[in-house]
C-alpha cells in the first residue's frame, strides 16, 4: 500500500493524538505502518467523537457516521472519500470492519455520564474497544489465513485495562465514573485482572504469526503500568502510572527487537 497523502495525514493524526501508538508504529516494520497508522487514526477519531460536543444527539450522529462508513467498507459498496476512511477501505476486510463497528457502538458509553452497570459491562466495553481493535489490526496485517483470537483478545484486554487506569484522572475531571469499584481493593483487583490477561497472552505468544506481531507492540508498557497500579492503587487516582521517558524508550526498543512484551 502506497504511503500517499491520506496515510501521511493518518500518521500525523496518530503522532498528535496517541504518541504511544505512534512510537509503536514507528518501531514496526515499514510494511506494517500503513495498516497501523490507518487503524490507529480511526481509533483516535472515534474515541474523540463523544467528547467534541456536549450535545448527545450530535455525538451520536458522529459515531453513526463512522458506522455508516464501516458498513460501506464491509459490503464493498461505494466508500466515501475521507483521509482516514479511504486508507481503511484498502486494508480492512468484512470481518475487520465488523470488529470496528462493535468498537464504535461501544463508544456510545462515552457520550453519557452513566456509570458502568457492573463489571460484566465494563469488561465488554474493554473487549469491544481494545481487543477488537487489536484483532482488526492483526487481520489487516495478514500473514496467515486465520487470526489467533486467544492471545490477541487477552493482549487487548490487558492493554485496555492499563490504558483505562491511566485515563482515570482525566475521566473523573470530565465528570465521568470510570470504575465500577474505585476503592483501593477494587483498583488492585482490576490491575491484577489485567496482569492475568497479560500472562495468558504471553503464554500463547507463539501462536501469533510474525506478520501480525506489530499489532502487539503497544503492550510494551502494560506490565510495568499494571504492576504499579496493583502495588499502590493510589497511583491511579493521582495519575502516577506513567513510566520515566528513558524506561519507556528502552522498553519499546527491547519489545521491537526481541518481540517480547
């Protein structure tokens, strides 16, 4: 896939909106970057949609716009011209578009101020927004007739929980209730759940074909972040889960070179 103006725009969007995934994309093989930039740009656009307006109806319309675009891709119809949608149409198959449609639908929770109903609701949200993105990326990267769901879903769950814990202070400032159980015990249990998912993903690491492994590069920080949250849950509310820049840089290098996360 040629690196045209649309893909350059996607890369710039990821660089501004998701520096961690941009760094992971730049650590990936050059041939994987068009897929990564297109799907990460999509993820940024969709995750922003509920936050750019206080009018719930407008936010719903923005998310529906993306669902309509994905339906065009899924059915192989005429796909609207857009700097993110157009590259997506080049890399997604029908099942990948379906995975992302469930991601968009899950993002409707972000529009409103209602808390999660229970842990099952929270886990479904993480599954749809994080694991589905990882699965769609792996499908788009190709390299095998089948995508190994088990390690990728576990990895997506671990990444989703880690990123969610990192976002807790910002979500609370925005008036949201991000945690089902915000007590230290509840936060520790959630972090441990993420660590268990990470261990399960690592145990099945060999099942992931080499071509699909760039989808897993964003996991380079997950273990240390979750361990920090589990050892001292106060770090979550205080926004103290981030790693030092040097630790982040060398962690990503090690992950990219050794393929271990």
